[in-house]
């Protein structure tokens, strides 16, 4: 097969691809704030959510983050983003298997959710990240209807990102974009310690 033929075939495939992409761009006429869900059992959901916050801040948008299932330990994303005006609300109780106190966890979840509701009412925020919210619903720490109401009533210009495993089907149905991150292989399962700057 000669080189000219390969070049021609490549050009034809790329032209076809460009036509398909251009058609989709032309058809995308609706302009609205998005709701994104990042779920699945793989590593990287929160990282992807924080990447979206960083992108928004890089474009001059105002953002806020609510962290569920997080302890009071150092957080690289928080260290960076707070320097750029991103407000954080942190549950700060740590993982549920560490607290082992359901009532205390529920109280902490409700307290930080009140801050989340304030963010979701703030029309000066163009993006809100609810990091690991899904656990609060699967553990029944927060009322699903209350959460959905706050999401539905947020300002029309406010984007929302939700992360965590086992996302409730009603949130998936509401979302504009849903990505599932699968676990293929994880260093921790092989006995490798979590690494500062990569894992946390």
C-alpha cells in the first residue's frame, strides 16, 4: 500500500470526522448551566471534580466546594483553590468507619449541608462542587428530597458537580452529563501507601 493512498485515506476519514463534529456543534443551540455527576468505583472522581473547579476559576468564575467524608487532614486541592478565592465547607469528621457514630455523622452531614444549601442559593457562584455527596444519600444521612429541591432551585446560571460512588438514580436522571470511573487497578490494593500530591 503506497504512502499517497494512506495519506488520502487518512484525509478522508478526518474530513468525515470533522463533518460529524461540526454537525453536532451546529445542533447544540441550548445554553444552560450544567449538572455533572462523576460516579463509579474507580479512583479519580474527586480529582476530576476539582479539575472542573480549577478550570472554572481559571476562566474567572466564582466557585465553592463542599467536602463530605473528609477529615481535617491536609488537602492539596483545598490548599491551592482557597488561595484563588474558592470557599470550602468541610464535614471534617473523616470516614464513617473511623467515627463509628451514626448520630454524630448525621449531625455533621446536616450541618455541612446547610452550608451547601447556602452555596446553592448564591447567584454569585457560577460553580459548586458537592464532593462525595452520594455517600450522604446512600447512608441516609441526608434527606434525598431536600437535596433534590436545593439542586432544582439553584440559580439558572450555576453549574453543579457531584462526585461519589453509587450515585442515586434520581440524581443521574437529573444530570446533564454522567461519567462512570471504573477501577481497573489500584496501587493501594497492592500494599502501596497513598502518596502525597498524587493520592491526596
